[in-house]
C-alpha cells in the first residue's frame, strides 16, 4: 500500500504541467503606456492582460525582451505561447507625439513677435531637434523664457516639451523678416501685370535687395521688360509702364511753344511707355530728337527744341 502511494506521488511530480490558454503574439507590438503588459504582447490574454511584465521604453524608443522570460511569465499566468516562429527576442515600440524643430521654430517666432513687435525667422542650432512626448501626456510645448539679442541675432530659450518633462535649453538665431510682393505666376515679356498676379512671401530683411519693389501699386499696371518667374522679388528695372509707341512706329510729333504749335511725322527708334522720353526721327528733316510719349501714336517735344526740329 505504501509502495503504491509513493509510486503515485512520483508520477504526479514528474507529469507535465497543465497547459494554459493558447495565445498568439500580436503582429504590431506598439504600446502607449509606461508599462508593458501581457495584453500588450498577446491576443486573447484574458484576465492576465493587465499583468505588468516590464517598463516601457522612452516615448518613440524601442526595447527588446527575452523570449524565455516572456514564456515563463506567460506560463505563470496560465498562458501557453508556442513561439512557433522561433523568435529569440521580442521588440516593443512605444508610441509618441513628436514635437519637431519646425514646430518649435514656429512657437518661438510667435514669442518673438509678441515681445519685439516684428516677425522673425528662427533657425535652431540643432537642425535635427525633435522631442517624443508620451501619447497620454497633457499640454503642448511651453516656452519658459526667451533671450534675444537683435544686434547679433542670437537666441536662447528654455522650453518644457510637455507637462512633467524636463526643461530643455534651445539656442539658435532669429532674423527679422518682411513681406515682399512677388508674382504668383510666370509673366512673359511685355505682359501687363494685374492685381490677380500679385502674391506675397516672407523673406529675411537682410536678404532683400535695396532695389526690390516693395509697393504692389508700383507693380500693378506695369509691363514686364523680360520674362519674370513666380515667387521672386521684383526690381524696378524689371518693370515698365505699358508700351504706347513701338519701335519703328510712325507717330505725330508735336512741338508746343507760347503762341505756336507745330506737328510733323516721326518714326520711333525704340519702344516707349506713356510719359517716358524716347528718340524719334523727324521724317521731314531726318533729324533725331528726344520726345515725351503722350499717348498712343503721339509724342511731344518741349519748348527747348530747336526751331528746325
């Protein structure tokens, strides 16, 4: 009897453990919280889903767990994972809200506008700047302080990426900008520019040429002297008043003096806009004279012209 009882106990001790519920590893191992649970790893984890097995990596980072460690913890919670694919390590990624350098630059530009009253373009010293915030974190990036030297354009700021995050020191440069009128499309040579062709871009003030046209009224109604590309600042040389007399055109040339007015026929030696001075050839005397375009087909000579103009 005693022998039979010992044999039965021995068989129980050497028998395989009772198999738990079969589970399958999730295809997408991306988590959001600060801890890794069995439910993050396995589908069908049931009541064991909330069992914590490891700390999560930092937001936006990855961590790897040993397969045997996972299988042991799963078995302790009555879960059976066969690991049919023969994995050696399980890699987990923690999701995040990414705060990029572009976002930070925009926020600092807003702060500078509030402080300085003018707009600036911010260039961070760390061009690859980015911060990964937890998905469940509260609040956006907060600017704690800004120090700006307009003489050197040097900028330094203290920011907190999200509630509870450590303070980050940011350095860079800020350049004052200005709004400049440009063309919104390609304009061919000799084409008249309308208000619908005007667009605006923001440029660093130190990169705007001294001869750039900044008043849109000095652009609208003008003709282009050459083909002009879209999105580029215009110079006064690029524009002219609409041509009213074309080169080679025969016009009426008028000479006005007190009590006398003479008219002759003349040929234009160059294109000329209304109100501009150009060279004309008097078809009677064959003399070249400068005259002021006075509308289509008409030019006027001042009282200083010789009598034989």
